[in-house]
């Protein structure tokens, strides 16, 4: 069984910007029920269908499959809940981990979150200087939550 162990943080400064360039991600949700979220994602010319279970601690069950780009775009346009999540994803390696910084666009513009995937919830994690408050336990920062409660409404 596949698992995702992830920690999320707010960003406290702009130091990371000079270290990376972002790639556009478009994603939508077929289901935002916390017990089983179903996401369609397009990254460049690649597309994925992802099914995630309920988060327990920092861990949740996750299954991801590559799907045809045409199918993904049709699902995003015709089936997914609104708004579609659009973001620039920036990747940075720091102290043995790959950090993903998501700079949200559209209805979530102004929100920037850094996340890092771990092998174990107990892994030691050295934080970069641009990382601020941890929000791993706050569901309002989950992408699926940003569909039902976009950042601009906070």
C-alpha cells in the first residue's frame, strides 16, 4: 500500500525565489470528501489521477496513476469541482529533502506553502531559513480544502 507522509509550512521570506523556477500545475477534484479525495492533475504534457485517504497524523494512503493528457483536460474542464487549483510549483533540495513550494494563482493567489515528503513521521527535518509556521495539522491548507474555501475568502 502506498503512503504519503508530508509536512506543510508557510513561507516567511522571499529567499527561495532566487534558487528555483516554477512549473505550472493545474489540478481539480472529482471528490473532496476527506476520507477519499480524488484529484486530476496536469503538469506540462503529463497528467495524473490521484486517490488519497484520510490524513492520520502526517500520513495518508495515496495512489497515483498516469492518465492520458486529453482525458485529464476534459475532466478538469467538465467534471471537476470549482475552482480549479492553479499554482506554480518550485522545487528545491535542502539538507537531504526535496522541498516543493506552491505559489497559488487564481482564487488562491497570495497563498504560498512549502511542503516536504518524509519517509517516516519521525524523520529529522532541518528547516530552511525561508520556512515559517508549520500548518501540517490545519486542514484549511489542504489543496482539496482550497476548492471549497479558497484563500481569497479567508
